[in-house]
C-alpha cells in the first residue's frame, strides 16, 4: 500500500538527513577501512532500512516500487557501499521469498530480515555461469526428504555477513537450460556450506563479495522457494526485474550527488580570472549530465509506477538498468574532467565515485545482457502483433 504524501515526504527527509549527517562524513573512512562501522549498521536497522520493501504484515515498511525508488535515490547520494549493507535484504536477497515464497517461508524469514536480525544474500552467479544463468552447474540431488547441494557461487554480495542464501541450483540434470533450475533457502550454518575470502575490488570498498561453496550441503526438501521444483529461474527473473528498477534508482542517486559536487566545484574554482562554471565547455558537460540524470530519474519513476500498476515491466526494467548504469559512468567521467587534476586525486572523492560506479554496468546483468533482453522482448511483441 502506498504511503500518504505527508508520510512519504517525512520518510524522504529523514533519509536525506541521515545520508548528509551520518554517511557522507564517513565516506573516506569506509573506503580506507573497507568496512561500514557497526554503529552505522545499527542506525540503519533502527530506521527500518533493512525492511523497506518487505510487507508490513511481516514487519517491514512495505514500500511500493515508486516509494522504494524514491527512498533508494536518497540513500544513494553517498558511497554505494552504505546501501550495499542493507541492499540485499531490500532487493535480491528477500524478494524471492516475498514474491514466490510459501507462507511458512515468509513467516520464518521475512520478520527477521525486516529488522536486520538476518542478512540475506542471492547466490546465482557461478565461475562458468553469470549472464548465462541457464547454464549453471550447482546441483541439487534429491535423497529422501533432502536435497544435496554441490557447487560454487561467485561474486556473491554480502556473503561474508549473510545468514540465509537464496541459492539457484539444478534439480533436474536431464532438463537443459532454465527449466531444470530451482531456488533454495539455505541457512548459513548448514553443514557443507562455506564462504571464500572477500575479494579485492576496483571500487566500493566497504561492500564485500565472496565465493559460496556447497560441498554435500544437505537442505530439507521444503527449502525450495514456493515448494515446487523447476521454478527457480522464473523466480530469479522476477527478482531481477524488480532489482533492475532499484539499481536504476541507485544510479540516479549517486549521479545526482556527483553532479552536485561537480557544480559546486565549478562555481568555486577559478581560472583565467573567473569561475570555470562560466566557461561554455564546462557548462556543456554540466548540462549533458543534468539532462541524462533527469532522463534516468524519469525512466525509473515511470517503470516503478507501471510495476505498481501490475504491468509486465521486463523491458522497462532492463532499460532502467542499461541507461542508468551507462549514464552514471558518463556523469562520473565528466566530473573527473570538470575537477581536472583534483579529480584524479582522492581528496575530493570524485575518483572514488568514478571507480565505484563502474560495476553498475556489470552486476545483475551487464549492459549487453540488458540490450538482449530489450531487443528480444521487442521482437517477440512485434511478432505477436503481426
């Protein structure tokens, strides 16, 4: 259910204040320590950030897609590492349960995910299967009333801290592609599950990714999301469609922050006796960034409203992810150019944002995968109307 306008405005003001007063001052420290301070994580829990998208009946705020997008834009006007702390609980880590879980699964996990008592993670990507999710090799063999999982998942966000994993595994080895895949809820303490080392990354220090290894990991048969095998790929696609709008909103938020910093610097930095903001070629870069950020925000909000209205937004979600992530890269690149030599140094944080946004074009479906999704949907719809 949508919030009334006054309540939504209050929420957004609270989130903006939290970002400005608590998170922005810690950006450099988080990058240096590669860790979001535990005290900040506790404040995130108190604000209800872990349960933004979890229904109210399970203890969450129950935001619809439009409201979630507005909240994410505010929360992304700082280092993306902060959003990563609760991002999997809001998005890919919980939404499989919200969308397709049984009532027993919802009751077991969602209330504790909403409070941040549990951290969730989404385990799809493998060493040989990322964008080609239908080729995943992690197996789930039925033995009596248990499934035995074997395989390795790669680049799994929040695996280091996760208490429960949504795991995509092949339950039917004789069925090729996506149809033989099921989704499981696997608790971290399950014997046979282990976590690899945290990987060093180009950017987003403070956000962590690791391998998740399953070695004869036994889970009960009722751990399958929804209770029915063979539906895992469909669940994953529903989760990713929603997540792509969420990521589009994140790209908007961080780009707005980068553009704000660029504008302030251009107004204050003088060359040839006047602020560089008065030079037309600098103005062109500022204007291009403003137009692209505005376009991305409009796209995200339109897709969010369409999803809330019950429309199929597979194409629109892919557009949000593709355009938003590419836009963020261009805005960050122009920002470095506007800052000049200062933008290449760590002092202003612009070079950090430049590195941080690069991964947006890769995870949860690369730009090229989004292009394929968009084009194939267009072709299928056109043929259907002929």
